């Protein structure tokens, strides 16, 4: 995936300035696709030059005007084209896993602190995801009517697809924590 596609998705969810996009990447999209502020601004400029996004000046009180970006027709077409292209399943590239295997040739117990640090990072991210789910998808949230029942409101693809991606992040973090617990138990045997 190119950064352009992540930006298009974010702008389709809600138009915004480069700064607002960078904040969204820090808070949500960045857990799945990371980018620095400089990368976002550079790619936005290129996307504007290519006609993928349109910018309008938004006056601000007591501050310089800001540029608010939205997706143009060419951007919609580019995203649609990308969405219909097949992609290869991702291969796992995991530095920590290589370190763990390599520890057999050094001091396995020496990795405990590093594995604990990774476990804490995944625990923190899981906590963040769960808080976001509780805030945005409370227990009474029903994405669709039960099978065979008619729903009073039609399904909202944007909301439901955001939730399914969030559930994937939650499942991933839970899996990583369980695996790191297994790694720690193994390392403690040495």
C-alpha cells in the first residue's frame, strides 16, 4: 500500500489539513500504516499537483490560514482502482523473532527485559484499542440486525469497516501478548 491510499481513506472519512491528517495518523491509522509529518505533507503536495486531492484555504482567527484537503474525482478513481487490485498476503518480518532464535547462540535470559518491553508496548496498544472500541462502539452498538430480522436503519459500511479493522487490531495485540508470554515462560526456563 502506498501512503497515498492511506491519505485518501483518511480524507474520505473526513477532509482536513496536513496537520489534522498527521494527528489522525498518530491516533489511529498510524497503528496500521505509519508516516511522519514531513512524509504526509510531501505526499499531499504531490497528490494536489496530480489532481487527486483539492485544497481550499480556510481562514483562522489569530493564526495563518490553513489548507483543508478533500478527495477529488481523480483521487476517488485512484483509490477505487487500488481497491480492486489483488495484493499479496503479507509476510511476517519480525526482528524480535530473529533475536529470540539467535539467543540460542548467546544468553537467552539476556532477552527477558527486551521481551518484557515489547509485551508492555503491545499491552499499552491493546488498552488504547479497547478504550477506542468502548468509546466508538459501545456494548449497545449493533452494526446490523440479527440474521433474518429487518433493521430499522441500513448498515453503515464506513462505521462497520472501521470496527472490523479495530477488532483485527485487538485480536492481533492479544495474540502478540499471548505469544510474548510464551516466549517469557520459555526464556525463564534458562
